[in-house]
C-alpha cells in the first residue's frame, strides 16, 4: 500500500481534501466508513473545497447551505468538516485552522485542478505525509512538475471509456485499497443513507398533506449542476401529460424536483397547464428531506445527478436519462434501474425526446412500477 503501515499505526488523524458533490459522497461514504472500521484510532477530517468560491457576498448564503454539509454532519465516522471555503476570507481562516492541526496525513482526492490541491495539501501539512492525484504533464510544464513534487506518493489516474467500464464505486474502493491496504467487498460499495427519523416523519406528513398517501408517486428530476445534463422543464410537463394518458399511470401522483432558485420558473410553467396532483419539491431545509421523500416514491425518473444515485441508495426503481460520457457514473443498481442514453457521444441530455422516455416506460415490467 502507498501509505506506510507504521505511519498509519502512529497517526491519530487524516485529512481528506476534495471538491465534493453529493454524488461523490454517495459512494465515498462507504470508503470512509471502511477506513474508520479498519483504523478506529484514526480520526477522519474532510476539507470540502468550494469550486464556486467568490468575493460576492450575495452568493455566500446559498453556498453556505450546501446540502452535503447536513449529510457530513450526521456521519458518525467523520470527526471534523471544513465547510467554510466559499469566500476568500473564510478560505484563509480555514487554512490557518487546518495548519494548526499539524496533520500527519493529508490525502487530496481532487480530480480537477490537481496541481492546486497538491500545493494546498502541502501548505496544510508542511512536514506530514501527503498523497494526491496527478495526471500526465508536458516536460516543459515546470510549474505543474513543481506542484506535484509536493506529494510523497501519487494516486494513479483512472481511465474509463465505453470499452473499459468501471463503476465509480469500484474506482473509489481501489483508491482506498492502494492507500490504506483495506479491501472493500462489492456488497459494501452499494450506497446507503441513514435518514434520521425526524425527516422520515416529515416526509410522511408532506405526502399526507399533498393527499398522496395512498397513491403511486412518481418523482421527476430534470436538474443537475451541469447544463449538459439537464432535461428541459417543458419536457417534464409533456412527460406528465403523456403518462397520464397511459392506463398504468393514469391515477399516479407526481412530484417534480427543483433547485430552490428554479422553483418559481417551474411553478410558472406548471401553471400554464391544468395538471392535478402535481407538486413541486425542493430540499430547502435539510439534505435528508430528499432521500426521505424518495423512499416513499414508486418510481424515480432523473437525469444523471445525485438524485439518481440516492434513489438507488433507498432502493426505489430508477429511469435514468444520461449522456454517453462518464459511464463510471451510471446507476449502480442495475437490476432496479433502466438507462436511457443520448444518441451521440457528444449529445446533451436535452436531446432525449419525451416519446423515447414514454416508450421505455411502457416497456417496463410491472414490478418496476409497483402499485
């Protein structure tokens, strides 16, 4: 393994640096749990680097409410989280705080701006053991070579293509095997969410208020962080109308997910149509609102984003609308998921027609859409 066993034995903590998204943590959580079980004396700290860091004060409230922070705070095997890196001043404050910890181990899991994170890891731990990701560097790129020189060991890059498909959960497990010598069986790589009872009860109350308690509920999500992975809201409305015309879903209730800043636009679009039993949802108060509600649904139709992975985690059937790029991020639960991919390798998800989705839905076995 890349980290000396003697160093692991005498170290009391480890810091992981990553630009974490919810989808990343859906799978990395398994690896952190396995690490805490293998080395119970090793406290796990996580630095969440905010790639949208800005000096604009108007953006800070939204950045500070990142849903991932709720999830990390609830994880019993995460001892400390640096979650205030969204402004330059708070970034510097977090850096000083981390330096004061004198970390014996710092691991950078950042795949974007890898040289930047190699430098950051060494700034945090001047004398500690530092590992991180690298990629091929041109011989004359002196500054990148200098950045990577900060690393004691380099985590090999992964190469995934349509002809060499490896799920992201397997890739993450390999990283932890190489670094720490721990083996994570395939069954332990499946995502999980330990939703607190408070949020489960709230989801039940919400469904009851909507009048959906005894109904088949279809959850629709067209939003992701990347425009190339979004599906038009107009297509969501067309899909609801088309599903209502089909006998199987005629009496279904629909929940349409929205990011907070798009709720108004979605409500406006829905108001143009006379659609009964369609509700707009957004996990505004706490991250766990989302998995709690997903667990009460009968089918999730989603673009490739955290919602898709969380639906797998709560064992709800999924129809996923995806690009051909990044096959490592396909749904992990193949037996409970149906994938609709774009036609061309460079196509965006918006090119998937509503009729193709309906054709796929009509072909689903009844067990995939329980009553």
